[in-house]
């Protein structure tokens, strides 16, 4: 998944996203060439779940 989509799913700013990448809170991307960076969808899904606000959690009754 490209960075742009990853950022949208996390609902954070581009600056905050790259701070998380540079501080190793998000893994470095896989780089196929200079302009083609991506993360595996399974990794993105896990990170989105970690960053999801508690208010998004739906109670199961």
C-alpha cells in the first residue's frame, strides 16, 4: 500500500506519518525503486488497528 493511502487510513497528517516512520513507530517502507515505496496491506491493517481511537470501538451486545 502506498504512503498516501496509509496516511488516509491512519487519519493523521503527512508530517506526523513521517515522524512515526523516522522514529521507527512505523516500519520503513519496501522500496522497489526511488519513487515506488509501499507497505504490505497486512502490516497497514495492524497499524491502523493500533492507532484507532477507542471511540471507534463498537460494543458487541
